[in-house]
């Protein structure tokens, strides 16, 4: 074993949650080490692959201009920005999770969201408005909707770059290709951590450890064990390094598992997307999120979800697993020329896989589907579409009647060629299962008591997301609990030192 190192705080992981934890620890006076399992060129965890959308509570445009100071008065005059209150955020979270989200953790996420965004901005993290997918132009003004108007500049790539730049400025050390191996305890307190530092066993003495290295989404065996055998076939959208190491280490010291281990965040992604996240093509470019404007049909030629149940922000994180349940884990998103110009930008990328034909019959012949059933399904759907005003910017109530599943909103007949089919499969993002922590980000043992010196943030914390989640909540949760963990860890260390002096 090499020489021992000593840091006040060791952060396991190097994504958004981890770096927020590291920065919060450092600004409160601690010496900080960040451990990244992957090489430097693959740093950033799942955060690197996100679109950067981050959901937080705010009272109106003035709140947003505090964290996006480059919004000019002229630009502001052309923006209609409804407030997104803490109450609305909390209710959206609870509705998405079927009221299973732990109320204390949920309230902490919501109540600390805006102040955490301001804190991030104070540490040189920049933000932009999401004009393209979260607003529509009407009478010369941009009307924002859905409670998700803000993203980090240059998406996840920019977020990770800026967080690392700030960490370097603050003197935070980062070890790459250095996975944590074992948490060591002494007298019931965190004492040190064993690290495989570039294949050399290294001991790091520390008073506090923050686990922020993701869940087990990159571990096919654990996915099959906890979520079902079909999950072995899901494409991994993000980093290949989130294999559950942090969870395993935590369990070894008596941490309480928590949350929905049988479920996770999974979307519809291009059927030909890479099997794991490609660091050369980041930014969530393979997703396919315009399904509310069309219909989805499986290989049997049948629909299987209510595509118009709600806005994409509130259904995309669960519809991936519905695709996974279909034959060969494949489905086709079907659109006609009426809506083709309205599809999101990812449908126009050169990476997008699609089929285009002038008739439904010709399209069916190109696809791996039961052709007659496919044609029958579209005819039946068209005949069920009800009259009404079509408006994709609101839940317009223009739905279907007499078919199962229904389409509750945005139901247009698929009748104007050319016609398009985009093959999609399930893209796994992260698992909802984690460990039990409180609102101080302290990790709890099986008796519900804090393990002294051990904290968690990001995907590691279970009990927040169940079944589904409101888009943009993942990055926000990581930042909120990362900042909380960093602040709490230093408070613990200072209290420990104070008590030792007194005693």
C-alpha cells in the first residue's frame, strides 16, 4: 500500500451532485478530495449527458434574471413567464411519483431549489432560457410553459466544465481512474477510505465521506436482480461507471437501503443509439421526445400507451420502460406531414434513424411489424379522433373516443403524407433505488440513526423519485443535496473538532 493521504472531506463521484458537494465543503473551509472512477476524458457521470434542464421554484421572470443576468430589458419585454411556485413544484413531484416521494426529502428539494440555483450562479455556473422546447411564440412574445424554462449553459457538457473549473480555482483535488473501494469506520465514525488509485491501493484518512457516485444503472446484473431480467436489454444513456459501488460500500457499513429499487428513469431513445453513453456525442442527442404529437406502435402493430396523457415533461421518464415491455424492446413513433415540422430538434439530427414513405401501406412494408395490424391500428385511431381545437402548447383535450389506450390530448388524424416512422427502444438513465438519508444529507443506518461522518447526494439518495419524475428534477436534486451534504459535512467536522478541544 502506498503512503496515506489526509483530507477533511472525500467526495466519491465527479458529477453534478459530487462537485456541488465538493465546492460547498471547500467554501466552508475543508480540504477536499474528489474520486472519479473513470478517466479524465470521461468525467462527469450522467450529468455530462444531460440537456442541462434544471427544475426549480421561482416567482416570475425577475427571479430568473437574478441567475441569468444577461437577459436584457428588450428580451424581457418579449417574454411571458408564469411563476412556478414551491407549491406547484411539490405537487408536480407528488403527482409524478403517485405521492410516494418522501415528504421531507421532497420539501427539501423544492424549498432549497431556487437558493441553490443562486448559489451555483455565485460559483460561476451559468444558465440560459430554454426557448426551443419550453416556449412558443405568439404575437411577437415567447410564452414559456411547463415549469422548466432554464438549463445550464452548453447543457451537461458546460455544467461539468464549469463545475470542474470552479473546483480547480478553489483548490479541490481530483483523482481520476481512482474508484473508492471501502469505507473504514472507527468507534462508530468515518475514519478513512480505501482507494484503488490508478491500480494502486491507497488509504485516505478523512473525517467525512460524501457518496455521490450514482446508482446501479450501469450494472446489468443488478438491474436484472432488482428490476427484472428485461432490463438487461436497455440501452445505457449515460456513464458506464455507475455500477453500484457506492451502494455496496454503504451497505457494508450498515446503511439502510431506501426507495424504489425495482424502477428507474427510462426514456424512448433511438433504436440505434450507442449501447452506453458516448462521450464524443454528449447532450442527449438520441432521445425521441415528440411522441405526444404522434402515436407509438409496437412490432405487433398495436398502440400501448396514451401518448397524450400529459406534457412530455411528465411522461417521458416512464415511457421508456413501456417500450422495454414490447416485443424485441422496440416501438415505432409515427407522424405525418402535419406535425413533422413541429418535432423537436433531435429528429433532424444526422444520427436520427427514420423511415419515410408516401403512404401508410408503403411505410408498413418498410418496418418490422405485423403490416395488416399496423394499418388497421392507424385506421382505427384516425376514426376515433374527435373534433376540437388542436393546440400543442396546452393540454387541449382534443382526444380519441372508443379506443384503448386512448389519446387524451393532441390527437390529430395521421392522414397527410409523407409519413414517418422513428424506431425507438428503452434508454436507461438512472435507478430510483438508493440509500436512506435525511434532509441534512446524513446517511442513516438500519435503526434510522445517522452514521457519523457519512453523507450522500444525487442518485445515491433513495426515496425521492418513484415510478416517474418531473423533467429537470434530477439535476436539481443532485445540486440541492450536494450543497447540503458539503455544508453538513463541514459542520460535523467543526463540531467534532470543537468537542475534542472541550474534552
